[in-house]
C-alpha cells in the first residue's frame, strides 16, 4: 500500500492541476474578450504567480533559494515563456474547447522528448500510439475541411514547447525542490513578459485586476501540483490524468462563454486520450517488469 501512495497522491495532484488549468483558461479567454492583450495577461499571471510562491519559498528557505541546475531552470523558464505567450494568444483566437483538445497533445511531444533526452525506452507499440495521437490532432483541426487558424497553430506551438518544460522539470525532479523550480520559472517568465506587457498596456478595471490576480494564484497552484506530481511518479503514468481537463473546460465554456464543442473536438480529444492512455499503460507494464527483474537479481 505504501508503494502505491506516491502514485495516488500524484494522481490527485494532476487532477487538481487540470481543474485549476481549466479555470485559468476560462479567465484568459474572458479577459481577452474584454480587450486585455494576451501579453499583458501573461505578465499579470506570472507577477501574481510569483507573489504567491515567493513568500512560501523565502519562508521555507530563510534565504534566496539556491539551485544547482541554473542552466536547466533557465531553459525551462524560456520554454515556459514561449509556451505561455503562444497559448495565451491562441486561446483568445479560437473556441476554448478546441484549444483544450489540442493542448492534450502535450503528452505525445513529452513522450518523444523523454525518449530523446531522458533515455526512456519507447518501443514500437508506443510509437504507433503516438502516431495515432497525432491523428487525433488532425481530427480536431480537420485541415482541408476547415482552414487551420492562427490560434490553432499557436496552441500547437505551445504544446510542443510545454512538452520541453515537462522534460526539463523531470530532469530536475531528483535534485530540485518543487517550489524552487516554480519560483525561478515564475521570476524568469515575469521578467521576460514585462516589456511586451508595457508595449500593449491597458489599465485593468478592478474586476479585471481581481480576475488577473485569481489567474496568477490558480495557475501557480496548478503548476505546483503539476511539478510535485512529476516528482512523485513517472510522467507516462500520470500525464493521462490531464485529460480530466476536457470535461472541466466543457462545463466552464458552456456556462460562461456559451460555447458547445462539436463532435469532432470530442472525437479528436478521445483519440488523443486513448493513445496517451495506452502509452502510460505500456510504460507502467515496462516499469513493473524492470522492478521484478531487479528484485529477482537481488535475490
């Protein structure tokens, strides 16, 4: 039972991360609809996020947090910066449900990244599952039947760069504390987005300011949950739980934006989900075989 506890905690953290992400995406779209530029939204998200996590980290550390992976944290911050700007802009240019469905492709890119940069073994069946997952992306986009929008292209770019973030976070999970990673990522992205925010500045009203503050706090909470989940379990085992974001987004988009996803969004999301779930299943089976083999050799 104790061996399963970390995986259970990681699963709960990933589900909470999916919920906070769904709420955050709804806030991004709503703020964009009232005229606040995505770059300004990104800055406030990072600024309030940093203000949320900084007191926690500084209180725990009693000093400026130290890190032994400066280059890796900087790289993850840069990838997060590109991913955030692309996603925030894309969300304001397309239906919320469609952007959520396309965002589910992140685990596919992350699996490829884990194979290339972490040395994780990805066998033929999982490569086939990855191809099937990308077929799900095509179902959502339906290129040829409908034009591929700029918003969709930006969201796909965001999924690719965010997959890079997940790989880099996994690389640091054994040496860096979760809060330290989030602290530096928030700081880096906040500083990088400030010039763009000033260029497109619109002074927010009080309700908008409160929504921006809520976005920052919720996003940081979700990222803390996400990062901690990676520290507790293998990426391929917990990433499928990100798909709980789809029903969360569907409900919020219908209630607050009046959007109803068409059948192709659901079908495409289901195909991507199925392929990622299969990848996680194969990874779990391989992990159990490796554990059994090690135990046998020790005996």
